[in-house]
C-alpha cells in the first residue's frame, strides 16, 4: 500500500501521522512545493512582530518524519492526477503510483485586480517566505508607513505586529466595521477603540482602487478618492481554496473540493482535507478545521471509519491586551439572547433550549474560557447565562 499526500500544511501532515498510527509498514509520501516542514501558521504573526524565531514555528521536529518513515519531497509540484491509473505526475516529469491519495493543497491569498499590485512593497501574508520578505522590505525602507487592506482577523493581527516594529499602520476595510464576519456593530466599535489606543489608524467603508508608485509602492488611492502614503501595502482579503489540481483531474468541485462525511471526494480512493475543501457548503479556511479534517482523512484512508461532523467556526484575536472570542452563527433566527456591555467588556450570547448558537466576548478572559467551553459543549449553557441574568 502506498499513501500519497499532496501538501504538507497541517491537514496533510496530520493525515500522514494518522495513517502511520494505524499502519506501521506501508509507504507514506508527502509531496510539497514548500521548502519547509509543516509549521504553525497562526504564529506567523508573532514571527512578523519579532517575538519568536523561525524554529519556534515548527510543531514537529524534522526527526519525527524520519522516525515514522514518512517521506517528504520538498520543492516539488504535482501537475497532474491520473485517477484511472492512480498515479500523480510531478513537475520534473516523474510519476508516483498511489493506492490512496489525499489532496491537501491549501489555499492562496485573494488579491484584487487593481493597478499596482505587482509593485515592490506589495505583499500578502501566508508563508514564512512572505513574512521574511515583509520584514526585509520594512528594514530597508526609511518610510515606515504601511497600509493593510482588510480589517479581518489576519489583517488586524498583521497591522498590530508591524506597528510593534515601529511602523505607522492604517487599516482599510470595505465594510463599515472591523471583523465583519465575527463581530456585530457594538463589538466592532469596542475593538476599534482598543486598537486605536494601541496606535492603529482605520479607514472604514472604503476600498483601494489603485496602488501608485514608480517601481515601488508610494501611496494607495481609495474609491472615496482618499489618498494615503504607503511604502508597504499588505493585502489581507481572505483566501481562495486551491482546487485547480482536483478540478483538472475531474474531481467534483464547487468553491472547494467537495468532501463527504468521511473526507472522500467524488473519487473513492482520493480524499481531501484542509483549506481546499468544501463540506456542506462551507469552506472553513481555519486552522482547527484543517487539523481535524487531516486527522480524520488519514484515519479513513487507513481503513478506520471515522465520521466528520463539521467544525465550530470560532476565532481568538491574538493581540496583546485585547481579549476577544467569537464563535457560531449570529444570523440564526429564533434564538434567545443575552447582551452585557460596559466600557471595557462586551458579551453577546445566542442560544436555544438545547444548543448554544453564537457567542462574542471582548475584554474578559475568564468569560472567554467559559463561553468557549459552552460553545464546544464542554460546559452547560446555564453556567454562562447565570452570570448575566
């Protein structure tokens, strides 16, 4: 038996380790375009801020792969999957036969089609190499003015990390509030105030239509005609599932690669996990989902039938001095609600008679811990409700 995994992010790596936990002898090969072993992508923000060294990003030591007899092919691109004959073709022409395959190709940053995105000083943040390029550029640019396009989770964390490097950072967000997917208007206003106190500046309800400069970025022009000087421009506008390989192989895709409850694609011996997948109409694009899907994909590939039931959509903001947690679906109708608000604390909790539905907590880590346990069904709803009723 030969298991092949395309991609060595958290989904691909956890799939390989799960396979090995059940099958001690079969060959496992991971093929990745990366030059690095799997690292903890959410900590890239800490690396960008200068808080940790590159070696602190890795979860598993390189020796782990040798000990578990997992072959990793670095800097190698898969260009084709032959689902009929069950082999993959690599960029240099060689082919690898597989018995079971997992597609864990990740995602790519979304970039708008506007003038100036190819100028020097324009970046996205997805990899170690991206972070290194941003740090190098800032260190060699006298003007420390930065524009971050996108006021979501990664955009805010990136902006704060660069402000700690002495940059003057302005965040430009299309919606009229920050974290539009995670917060309501009241919660977003509190977070904006806290971030302004940390030196960040904001332009809300606007978008960038052009980046201007000779060979390097010098300023951004907004739809409102507002102009901001910026020698560094960072786009943080979400991600796009990398589905081209699967699509070209005839595997059923929509926005992502369609998977069932056992992480199988439309091809019985091909599984998928992590950012390229779509499950029940949801493309999660978050680390916890990728890790869970990877583990379950590996187990199912190895013949251990384990059902995936979806992942709770939740976020924790990693900015020093701001405690924020958001989880669940705030658009669900027919729910009961609790709202608690002071100058520094904001809590909103939606629930019904049986299940927790959604929660926002800002400003109190103890309440965050309880709300997280309630949302993950590790604590009773009444434990949270009684704090405010």
